[in-house]
């Protein structure tokens, strides 16, 4: 079998990450504080994170979706604050998103290869692995996946079609991505009935008008069909209600089809390049457990806010120990009257949350306020009936800086 080689091809994993458990988030206070979460969000380099997860999760993840940088050699900015409306680009306020810059294809493949191997190790024997790329590097990745999983373990090569403006004048517009689907064994989950879609109205009409259509094979028109391996979903730029401002965010409908097809309720779904958090968001909504990770604070933070606003099932937050979080200079001040906590003159916030009984160890977020994606202001107060003698508030400014304050309530 042919194989792909380059001079630095090697599997020299970094030492596993050392994590700090920072918070438990109970969106809308559900299950606070009794349950320790089954879902986890990690901030750090996924190579070290996956290495650290191996002892607990090797062979135990039911579905892994990976949407890594595509080898575009671009830097992607995130739109932040209130001006992220696509229709008014002059109002966009931009900040760092993530970089997809490489010295050459060798450097990119040296990044991708050990991560693919770790994801293979984490996948369960009945699990499926989805790798999302495009024309920049999909041919190389296909060879690596054939090597890691075995050529006969390719289940699908899905083409995701979309449309949108493009400045290109010397080639056809490049408007599709490639998603490779592999499994470890022949015994993998595929719920064909969970993803059926209606037949094209022309097909329905044809069968209604002629008994000879389909050469005697009459499809079950009511049940619908299993989708082809080419999918059309609009890009997130066109989906006002989904847009977080994070670059290269994928549509929820795309992840919904993947998760419904290749996992069952209660299964464990992972995305170690989670970006704005589309996979954990949809996984949680569909009753799956999740592991998610990203190496940038902006992505991690976007995911956290999105999950808190869903609201998702409780999840815990882990930081790689060496990670430097951008900290705001301003401390949050608050006034507490009866059960109402009101922030006093805070900076512009994307998010704030409160631990009503701060124990000085792990932050337990029982109530959250989120800046709405499109209209309206973030509420600057919270009502919480039972406060301990100290509460802790954590807030993230629109510039993505963290600020924390511990406040005495005067309640014994
Ligand atoms: C294409 S984006 C993912 C977008 C995501 N699917 C969504 O819907 O928002 C790729 C992500 O990989 C992350 N990333 C790149 N290198 C990484 C690494 N070594 N560890 C973890 N995440 C990484 C980037 O920060 C970026 O958020």
C-alpha cells in the first residue's frame, strides 16, 4: 500500500498536559451543586490534552469530530462586541481568532499526524471519526487516515457544499469542504433512521404518476431517504441566529446530522479543535456527553459562553497549567440587596457568572448572564435566593479579558 512520508514524520508526543480544574458550570443552576459534571471543556494544546486523557478515555469515545486548521496559510480574526452583524462590515471590531500559518506542508503534516493517531487511540471500537478539511490538504490527510485506520475503514468521503461571494476570477469558485469518515472496526454505530430526509418533490411526483418509475423498485416515500454523501447547508455567515463572531464556525445542522448518524443518546462525543463550540453545543442538545478542547482563549471562552446560554448540561472547565489568561485591569464591583446582586459600573461585558457560596477552591457557577448575540444588553443583575457569606463573580469583557471578585455578603 502506498504511504505518505516526509522528512520529519514522527510520533514524538509531548508530555501529557498538567491541568487545573477551574470551575463547574451549572447553566441556569441545573443540578447545582450536587452533581459533578460528566462533560468537560479543556483549554490548551490538544496534543498534550489528548495524551493526558488517554489513561481514562482510550477506546472510550463514541464519536470524534475534528475540524483542524485547513493549511490555508491565513490568520483568522474573530468579530467581537456588538458590531458583528455581517451586513455592516464597517462596524466590525476584530480581535485575534486563530492562526493557520505553516512553514510548508511538511510542518502542517507534522502537526496533524500525531493528533490523528491520538484521536484513533481514544476512539471506541464501535466509534466513528470525522475529519473536516478542504482542497488545501485533504488528499494528504486521506493517506494518513488510510495508514492509521486501514484503507478499508473509510466509510464515507462527504462533500459539504455551500455558496457565498468570492473574489476568485481565475478558477471555479471553491465552495465545498471534504469530510472523511472512518471507523475502527466494521461494527460501528450508524443510525440511518435518525437522519432520513424527505425525497425530492420531483421524485415523489414521478412515483405518483407512473407505476413503472424506478424500474419496479418503489421507495418508501413517507419514511424518507438516507441522505447522499453530498450535503448542502448554508455557511454560518448566512445564519444570523447562530453566528458567534468566531471564524470558520460550522453550522449546527451539519453537526446535528453527524451526531445523530454516528452516536446514541448518552454516548460520549469529542471535539479537540472545538473553536466556537458547535460540537459540544449540539451534542449536549441531543443528549450526548461531551469532551471539547481548544488552544485559544477566545475559542474556549466563546464555547463556554455558548454552552452556558444553551443551556447545556453541567460541564467542568480545565486549564492547562501553563496557560496565560488575559486579565482585565478593572475589578468587578457589586451591590447585594436582599437576593439581588447588581454589578456597579462594569466594563462592557460578554458574560458574567456567580458562585453563590464561594469555598475558595473550585468556582461553581450557579447563575450566568450572557450578552445576547444580536439585540439587547447583557443584564447587570442576578437574583439568587440563597447566598453564603462570600460570593465570587467572574466576568469576561468584550475584549476577552477575565476579571474576578470575591464579595462578602454579610450573611452568616
Ligand atoms: C476550523 S476551527 C474550528 C471551528 C469549529 N468547528 C466551530 O464550529 O467553531 C479550528 C480550531 O482549532 C484550534 N486549534 C488549532 N491548533 C490547536 C491545538 N494544537 N490544540 C487545540 N486546538 C487547536 C483553533 O484555535 C481553532 O479554534
